[in-house]
C-alpha cells in the first residue's frame, strides 16, 4: 500500500485530496497546523469528515506546522513515505500585503523543510502546489507553462515562484521527481471564506454589500474542486511512470469567466440581487487569469466536467446546509 504524506490536509484542496486518495487504497498521513487565517471550525469539521470516511483506518492526522522541521522529521522516520503531496501554504493574495513574514515561514521555509525531508529519507515523488499568480505581469493569454514567471505582482506569488525554483534545484541535485501544479482559482463546497464565491454568497444572503475591485472588470479561470482533485490524483498515480523528473502543469478549467458574469450566476442561483460597492483596482491584483490546460489534459487524459453554473449551485447548496440549517 502506497504511503503518502499530505501537507495542509485540513485545507480546502487538501481535504478533498485526502478523501480522494483514501478511496484509492492509499495510506495517508495528513499534517496541518490548523492556523486561524480563517475560521478554524471549518478546518476541524473537514477533519471530522475525513475521520468519518469509510476508509479512515488508512488515515493518520498530526497537528504539525511545516515550519517545524523536527516534528516533520519524526513522522518521516516513523512512516517511510513513498510520496509527498505538498499543499500546505499560507494562502491569500491580499493578506500577503499585510503579513509577508507569514508567507516566508510557510511557503518558503516550509517548502524547504519538505524538500530536505525528501532528500534525507529518499522520498522520490513530490506533488507541489503552486499558483496561477506566478504569471504576474505576463500579458500573453492563455497562460502556458513555458511563459515567463519572473515578474510576480505580489509577495504571495513571489513565495510560490521561490518554491518552484527550490523544487527544481532539489529535483536535479537529488533525482527527485517533482510535479508542480499551478492552481487557477479553485472553488466548490468546503471552500475558503476569503475567496470571492464564499464572500459573495454570504453577503448576498445576509443583505450586506459585496466589494468589486476594478469595478468588476476582472476575469478568472475558475476551477471546480472535483476536477482539480482528479488532476492531482492522476499526477500522483502517474508521476513514477514518466521519465522526466521535473514538470509544471497548469490546473484550471481552460476558460475565462468575467467576474460580473460570475456574480450574475450567483444572483440567479440565490434569486437575490447583490448590493455592490465598486472599488478601484487593488494593488497586487491580477486583472485576468486564463490557463492553457492542454499539457495536463494530454498527460492525465482527464477533461473538466463541471460547468461553472453547476459548480456555483453545488457550493450554494453546501453553504446553506453548513451555515443555514
């Protein structure tokens, strides 16, 4: 049975990934520091669901901060992992403007600790989470993996780019297979409260105004969580078969959605109109994101199946059941 370390297992993507890999008969050790960047209860409830899963006997949780290399070292000694799926990170583009030191600890030092563990314990497979934000000032649309990522617009993107560069060096120095997954605006049930979908739905239901930066003239490549996890799972299963030791993949839907259309769908699903506070372009924001997903689709043979209208409806159903029942 394959033993996999999943960092950030109580996070949005980590939670869904853990459940998916448990269904594939993998033994999962999950670590998470359960920080208070957003509502800790949401993270604890995700963990409860994992522990109620029919395959939960193959899951072990450790409350560990990846900044703490000694604690990580202890679990690596104990379990002897075949693979690491490194999803733990300090998320949030806007929060990085307020607390950059937090991002240095989690995203740079934390990732360094994971890479050092892989070297020390001869773990030859790593799936590393990155972000569409690394494309920064790139003007070419859609974003391709070989486009320049040398001009990040904010510190969050800089830390993610730094993680990619560190991973590249470790991959080549120590013959570790590392797949970097650049996620594009992942959304869906159990999503993060700091994301637009969560804030829009919550505020519209409560009759509070929502904030639209750049007067709503943004577009995003929205990626539904189930599709994202399918890509992660496939990369996890196929990484050992591919000859190349370092690859970067965009993980998105492969389509641009205007933010105003995104909001229109939400309003229709809720049958309520939003009160809108229009704001200027926010420092560090990216105006548009759009993934060229041809590389990952060719590698995994997986196609996106959930349309944005259905994905938003699924999120709203979860939100109502979780918060309003």
